[in-house]
């Protein structure tokens, strides 16, 4: 632990040295401009830079002169230097971009900001050209620059915008951040970057800080991060288990602790593409992720903001291994939103998608609890819930599964259908109910009549119980009304008042 802490402090000092070097270079360059310019304000807003840069896995400190050569003028264009010096110029330009500025005031440091922007665009063109293979110092410099510009702590106002109705927050520094993200993406995907050599700089620490940025309230930044993470996962196979574990930790914290995070939808979208690449049979690790992460994600209040991406991930699992269909249905029934009609409609839609791909054997494992819940939804007073549940019978695959198991399903559904046909207030629900009743009758008329007779018997028994209960209460009320008032005993005044109150 002592070694790690010393190495961490060394990295922090090294990043500060890089930023200071960039500031000195800025001052030297601005002094050469023909127009007198104001001095930069102590390197801009350095509080937004990374305080924990990417560790280099080597216990030694790298000298700034070895990483940022001072013999190359950073404003020279790449075309004006020979190929042997292009990497040195690349690193010099990188050093110039290690200075951050305050973008809350657009008029502040305008010259320095413009110089940095032009330098970033030059770097973007150079990396995209793929003309020179990147060396280790160049990779280190690139990772440092990305860490300084991208890794930052969001202000509290960013984290308050979790509701669906809140407008997105746009970062004023985006004109520079976007170029840095594009540069990082081109750098990762470049054929001139050796994955084995660069994995110790694009390390676990770098990945964790990158994943933390998904909590940004700016949708443009989350979209860029989604692409960068996907390419990073594709190129660095050695980091794949760590990336999946880190994403799981974010989901765990969201589900079981905070329920506040801005980038759950984007993370799930990345994970959906990861699931599509899983080899068969699925590893136990991946199955546990389904049960411990994806299923509990259904219970969050903000489900609507990432429901589409979540259902895609679940569908990918079921497509890969159809036996998981029953596991998914059991999980959905466990977290069923009985007091939230909008979420209930979403759950019914997901259940339909999962059941549609299930085999008869897997369907039989969950059909009884599933249709007990569907019967409750059919009887819902909220017409959208009832309507969506009845729409299940518009799916030919589900009708086929129900037909093969009608002896178990029709007795469960019959009472709900009868009550809807007799009492439901919505005409559309009433028409759908009659259509489903007709479908069951045509499917097996004998079974339908048997269920009808049983339903009538149960209704008669229920009416008899209700009548007996009323008679009992009537006798109690009559006896209570005849009893004189003694002390503080509460009694009915007259039988007439009691009966009218009932």
C-alpha cells in the first residue's frame, strides 16, 4: 500500500508538471504573436482537470523533457517537418493542449482558447491520417492530455437532473471537449496504436474515470462516451472482464443505493452490444449479471428513461439461451409494479416479447403465476393496463402456447373475463374481453362450459356468504339497539339509523 500511495503521488506530480509545462509553452507562444495579448489566468480552470491521472505501471517517474520535447516549435504544421520528427511535434502539440480554461465566460482567454482548438484539430487530422506508428512516450502523452481535459467532477446541479421532464444541461466547454473525445476515439481505433504496448496507459484507472463521466448531464458527452467505450472494449480484450465488472458496480450503486445516474441508458446500450457477442454456452458470470443487475433494474422509478435499452439486453440473453426466458419472467413477476400503471404497461409488453420466444417446456414453468398476474391486469380499472393485457391474445405465438395449456390457463382467466364483461367501464376493454371469451370458447367449448358452470357455482356460494353476513350484522344491530345505554358503552340508537347507514 505504501508503494501504491507513493506511485500515486508521483503520477499526480507528473501531471501537474505536464500542465505547468503546457502553460509555459502557451506564454512563450503568445509572446511571439504580433498582437499583444493578455496573460492566461494561471493555466485556466485547473480544478476541472484530473487529480488522479492514469498510472504508468512503472515505479519510475518519467522526466517531462523525455515526454514533451522542447526542441520542436508546437505551432509548426505537420507537413513542414520530416517523418522522423512528426512524433516529437505530436507530443509537443499534446503538451500545449494540457492547459484547461474557464468556459463560463466566453470572452475570457479567447486567444489561448482559439490556439488550443486549432491545435486539437491538427492533432485530430494527424491521428486520423495513420502516417506514423505511435511510440510509448506518445501514448503516455495522449493519455495524460485526455485525463487533464476530460476527467472532472460534475457540479451538484448536474446530478439533480434525473427526471424525465428535466431539460438536458449543455456543458459550455463542449467545443473543446468534443474534439478531445473525437481525438481519443481516433487514437483508440487507429491501426498505428499497439494494444499490448498501450494497455498499461489505457489502464484500469483510466477506464474507471472514463465510466464516471457517463453521469454527465450533457447528452452529447454521453453519446461520445458510448462510442469510445465500445471501441475500447473491442480493441483491448485484456480489459474486457474489468470493464464488465466496473459497469456492474455502477448498476449496483444505481439500483441499491442512489437511483440517480444520467447515463444508465447509454451504458445498457453498450452492454447490449457486448451481450450479442457472448459465446455459447453462456458463462455463469453472464447469467448472474442478468439475475443480479438487469432484472433489478426494472424496479427503479426512472425505468422509462432506459427501458428500451434494458429490454434489448434482456432479449439478447433470451435469444442466446431460450432457457433463461422462465428466469426473466420470474424476475419480472417479483418486481411487478402493482401501483404504477405506466410501468405495468411496459412490463406487459416485455413479458410478451419474452414469452413469444419461449418453448412449451419453459412456458409451463411460469404459466400459472404469470396468468394469475395477467388476470389481475385484465381486471385493472386503468383501461390502458387492461387493454394491453388483452392484447396478448393478438400474438399468435402466445395464443398457440395458451391453446396447448388451456386446461390450466382458462380456469385462471375465466373469472377475470366474466367480471370485465359484466362490469368494466371502458367500451374498448369490453369489446376486447368479449373477443377473448369467444376465442376461448372456440378453442375448447366443453372446457369453456365447464369453467362457466364452476364460475356460476362459486358466484352462488359467494352470494350466499354475503347474504349470511348481512343477516348476521342485522341481528347484531337489532340486539345492540335494544340494549340500554350504561356508562360509556357505545351502542346503536335505533335499528333504522343503522340500516340506512349500511
